[in-house]
C-alpha cells in the first residue's frame, strides 16, 4: 500500500472511531451533563493514547497541503506565462499588420 493510501486509510479509521464514540455517547440514555463529561473524558483518553499517531497524521496532512499548494502555484505561473506570451504574440501580429497596412498606402 502506498504511503498516501495508508495515510488516507488511517485517517478514515481515526474518523470512524471518533465518530462512533461521539454517536455512542450522544445516543446513550444519560443526561446532557453526564454525556458531555463522558464524551470529553473519552476524547481526552483517545487523544492521550494516540497522540503520536495524531501528530504524525497532522504532519503528513500539512506536508501534503504544502505540496499541493506548490504544485498549484507552479501550474498557475505556467498558465499565466502562457497567457502573457499569447497576448504578446497577438500584439506583435497586430503591430505587424498595422505596419504592413501603413506601408501599402505610402506613396
């Protein structure tokens, strides 16, 4: 399994576990105050147990975001340069056309 697929799978597992915990606590037949305290305790325990994995997942996510930003910026620069080049080419063609027409009417 590639690194990116493994990362996405682990993020899915974490999200599923957290979602299951939250759903279980919210649908439990307890008062709101008890449910909130239990939810907070459960999430804090989960974080304490999995802090290194969560930190690594966050680091990988930030690296992926930075890489995507770099790639998007690079593609934007290429596109922008291409547009500028086409504009300059059209301006040169227009200038050549205008100069050609002026020469035709010079006597």
